[in-house]
């Protein structure tokens, strides 16, 4: 073997820094959220697509891997 | 085993296996918000590359996901003969194929691919328009279900 390991979590950057800009914070206090333009006519969530497209391939893979890790933890009843 | 895509990328890269990532993981790398459990690749079919792939698969303790539950290991001959090899490895499911879509060979797939950097690795992936085309050609329920998200992602790119 020799290829196994779990280095991926250490090597992948975090998905977003969780900080809002000044403009974003201001908007949060003065505007109401809207669903207008959020969904395509066929029901596809465009906001989720844009969220993914704003990320690098590394971050996109990390998001997919985190989903698997969480699902696996639920299936096996263990923390990853 | 739990899929670990980055470790599979590292393993393929470390073994020098020429391949193109296709299917769900390729769609994710291209920006589509979908979920998948297996890594689909098309491998370069030259003898030397097949040998590198067989050695790696041995290292990863790969075996076919056999519906009858038999323990069948991938060999050079099987990888040469079978166009689709559904494998399980100690880094998760790996589907190794020679052709996809409209009978696209290695050269066709490479032509429709580009390189992205993933955690310091150069990973060659099928472009999103070709992923969509391959899903249209496959025309299975699961492929059709994914098409709206893939098409919208391509529009938003």
C-alpha cells in the first residue's frame, strides 16, 4: 500500500474565510433577502452554482469531500 | 472504503498514470454543485501506461465491484480488453475506462480536456461541455437528472 493517508484536510484551504466586507455588512442591515433570480426556470439553484464557481478547483473538491466525510460519519456512527 | 479523491489524484500522479478525470468529479472541478462517490477516469491505453496503472491498482488493493461478489483483480489483460472497469480500492471506488461518450477514444478525450491545479497537482479534466455531451449520449435516468445543473453551470461559467 503506502498510498493511504489523510493529508487532504491539512493541504486543502478553507472554503471561504467567513468574513463579510463592509459593503456586505451594510447591505445586511438595510436590505431584505430576495429569491428573485435565485432559481432558473427549471428550478436549478443558481446561487449554489455561483457559490461553487467563486471557488477554486481545490476548494470545490474540498466541498465535495467534506460532504462525503460527513455522510460517511453518519453511516458509520463515527467522527471522521 | 471511504472515497478520498485527493489521495486518489496523488496516487495516480505519483504512479505516473496518464489519465483524464471524467464524470461527476470532473463536473465538480468544473464548478457544478453535485455529489458523487466514485472517481471516473479514462486512461491512456499504451502498454507502459497500463503497466503503471496495474501496479498502482495492486498497491491500492483494487478489485472489481462484481455483482456476483467474486474477488476479481484488475490485470493488464483485463484493462486492455475491458472498456469499462468498475473497481473498488482502499481509497474508494474508481471507474477506469477506455472510452466514454460517443465512443470517444483517449485522443478524443484529451482533445476535450484541460488541466486544473488541485492542491498543487496538475489534474487533467474533461471540459464541462463535453461532460454534458457524454451524459446526453449515455441517456440514462441518472445522467438526465443531472443535466439541468450541468447546463446551468456551463451558462454561468
